[in-house]
C-alpha cells in the first residue's frame, strides 16, 4: 500500500512539473523597415515610386510556457513608419507617417542552453492603424489580420533578468475582389486576398522571468 501511495505521489509530481506554468514579461526597442512600401500605398495611387519606409518604436511581450518549453507569446508592438514617396501622377513628393500597433499571438518554443535561451514561434497578427499623416492613404481599413514569425535570443544575467535580441517578420492581408473578363467584357468578380504590408524589424531589450 505504501509503495502504491509513493508511486502515485511521484506520478502526480511528474505531471505537475510537466504542466508547470513558466511566466515572463519583457520590453524592447524596435527598428526595421517596410520591405515593400509601394504596395502599402498603391491602393490610392497606382503610380508611386518605391522608396524606403523605416519602422521604429517599442514593444512589450508576455510568454507563457504551458507545457515544458512549448507555450504562447503575446505581444503589443507600437510601430512608427516614416518615409517619402514620389507620386508620379501629380509629380510631387508625399510624406508617409503612420503609427501602427502589431498584436501577434504566437505558438512559441523555448530552447534553454545554460544561461542562453533560443526562442522561436509563429502565429496570427492583428494590426491596427492608430494614426496616419499622409496625403496618400496607406490602408483602406484601420484593422488588418496577418501572420507573424519571430526569433528571440536571450542571455540571462541572473536567474530572472535577461537581455533579449529579437527579429519579427510581419505580413498583413486584406480581402479584395478580382474582376472576371471574357473577351474584354466584365462578367463579374471573385473574392481574393492580397497582402498590404510586409515588415521586418529587430528589437533589443530586457526580460524578467517570474518562475
């Protein structure tokens, strides 16, 4: 009977350890660029010269390791995109200045190597335009759904405090309609999906692990 009780205690302990909740929060500065800025603005003007749009801002994140090294990471990244475009339609340069908030929720895997942790994940991204100053409007909708993939490298200075370097790739999508033409006549349209933004940015910051 004692052996059965002892085995039961060991089994419960192993299951509890497997499902132990690891929780950490972090904050970082962000810098990067829009990889295809002309695609972001051509909804209002199809005759735009490509130029770089630089992204910078800050982000916060929370990581829940629910099953061993596998868990979820949620983030709120506030991004300011700035750039200039040459609108060839009216031959003038237009300022592009938009504030976005990316909110990815990623399935996340952490690999612990002594004091260094390598984490990576992917999942849906929810993007909201908070403010926009531009004569060429970048987006017809203020809210977009897309995908996010990321990699983090973490070096822990103590058991709880660590330095974090991160990379994020963001792609937003929106619904659109494609016309159907037969022998030059428009006979209808069918629904489709197109991307409205592709961004790559890196970050550097701190993370605090509670457990």
